[in-house]
């Protein structure tokens, strides 16, 4: 059982790793959390993890391999460097290597690796586990307007090194891609809960970026 708020405790981490057939590595839990707490992060922080895990119960019944999805939540932004474009692949490789080192089966490690790679958001997810993970990662798009605006400021703070004109153009292009999708959220629960608000938020942000 996950807490209603806050970072899932060490006991949750241990349960996920055992469910994956891997030897529990408590030190890795603290290392991963330290990554999300790095001072150069503003959005990809423990707050993001908390928000994803808070919504996990909504999509958990849809997941085929729940522990794998939860492991992917933990690791999907474990590596984050605004100067690089391979953060997801580096995060995916980290969790894959950690699982194999812990004795998990290759097929399990490979599926978690694949899930983390889905958070590149370069296509619409097709498998149930990927849909659950991606919807949780994108849930911020459908947050209430105050939280969404905070998120926008957090993202800009992370990419402060990018010139404002370039940032606005790239950001607008990315948000427009989500708006162009028939559905932003693939799972029924997140679609019902956040689709309409996400389209309102994104449309407002695109207009602001275009001004």
C-alpha cells in the first residue's frame, strides 16, 4: 500500500524489487532519491515522483506487470542533464543493469528498460504497461491551472541555459505535438480525469509562447 502523499518509503522500494525477482539494494534507493533532489533540478524532482505515485492506484488495475511499471517510475528521470539528449536511454540502462546485478531475469530487466524509453514521448504508447507509465508521466499536463503554471516555470528554470527565443520555439513545438494527438491520455481513468484540463492548459501555454 502506497502512502497518500510523499515519496514511497524504503519498504515500498523493497517490495518492488522483490516482486521483480531481484535482490533488494537499499543503497540504490537513496542514490536514486539523491538524483531527484539534485539542486539543478526544478521539475524533475521528488515532487514529480510523488505526483506520479499518488495517481498510480488509478492505473494499477490496467497494468500487466505492476512492479515493472513502478520500477520505471522510480528510474524514468533518474538521469537528467539538460545539456544531453540521451537522459532516458541512460536512465533505462541504469535500471536494466541494476536489475540484472540483483538477479532479475533478463526479460524483466528488458521490459523495464523499454518502459523507461517510452518516456521519451516520441510516439503514442501501445502496450498497457507503457500506457499506464506514460499517462502518469504526462498527468501534470492536466493538473489544475495553478499547478500547471508552476510546472511551466519549473521547466523553464531547468532550461535556463537555453536562450529564451529558442526555448519558446522548442517548447511550443512540443506542446503542439501533444495537442495534435487524438488523445493525450491513453488510459480511461486519466483520460476522464485530466484530458479536458490538459487541452485547456496546453492551448493557453501555446498561446502564451506564441505571443
